[in-house]
C-alpha cells in the first residue's frame, strides 16, 4: 500500500487526485491532448500506472474531473473582471473580452480539445450545466440596461461570445504579437456586435453605449460612436 501522506486516507486521496489533475494540466499545456495518458500521469506523479486507475477509472473520468474543477475557476476570472467595472456597458465588455481572452490560453485550449474528444454526450451535458453559471452572472447587468427578459438576452449574448471564442481558438501562428492582434480584433467585433444587439427594444434608436456617454474602451465601430 502506498505511504499515506496526510492525516487520513480520505485526505490522502484528495491530495493524490489534486496531484494527478495538476500533472494532467502540465501534460495538456505542454503537449496537447495527445500527451495525456495514464502512463504519462504515473511518470509525472511517481505513482504506478495501476495506481492511477484507483483515482480515475478512465481518461474520460479524469477529463470530466478536470473540467469540473477548472471551469468554475475560469468563470471566476471573468466575474472578477466584471466586478471592477463601474457601468453596465463596461461589465458586458469585460464579460465578452474575458471569455475571448481565455481562448488564447494554451491550457484552456487543450482542456477544451480533450473534452471534445474524450467526453460522451452525458458528460458534456453535465459540463454545459456547470458552464451555465457564466450566463447567470450577466443577468443582473442586463437588467441594469433595461431588459424585460434579461435571461433570454444573456443566453443570446453567450451565443455571440461562444462564436467569438471559436474564432479565436482557430488563430494559430508563431508570431505572438500577430496572434494577439487577431484575437483582439475578434474581441472588438464581438463587443460591438453585443452592445448594438443588446439595446432594449423599448429604448427606440438609443444604444446602451450612447447613454451617459458610455462606450466600450478601445472599441470603434457602431458601439463606439
């Protein structure tokens, strides 16, 4: 039996599971989904390959655990970015840009790729349900903009964001500055599209970005005029 490195067996298992998830993150960030295997995890953590199966019965189970832990952390990053903004329009911009920015993170890209490859439909549904917290965090902001159906507006906004994220995930290249600029342009477009599309119907021709002089920082086009 492996040496127990915690006060209880339960705590030991939690520590080992956390170590395996950390090792999985390193493997994914360094080599993508092809690098993630139980043999590689065993080598990284010093466990026997058979011992890895004591914590995760399959790669699918491992990947679902990784998503369950990491998706709320990424959502918290987006929420923190919104919390420091003063106006509703600025919070929506932070919501869009925060998620598009995540698409450039190597670990985020790798986790998304391995989840698409490894998870079955039921697991993807569970992950999507956990991911629903992202839309929930913007509902109150849409209420501030005057939406009578902020939940519907939040779902539509998230659709725009996810389309922008997919575009950003396709950006590849060795020139980091060029990649960053391309992603920034995608984010700018998504922000303009979101702010124009989110003006409440009962406001006539007035745009959210026009009220009180509010405009998305760094964005031109219709929302910035």
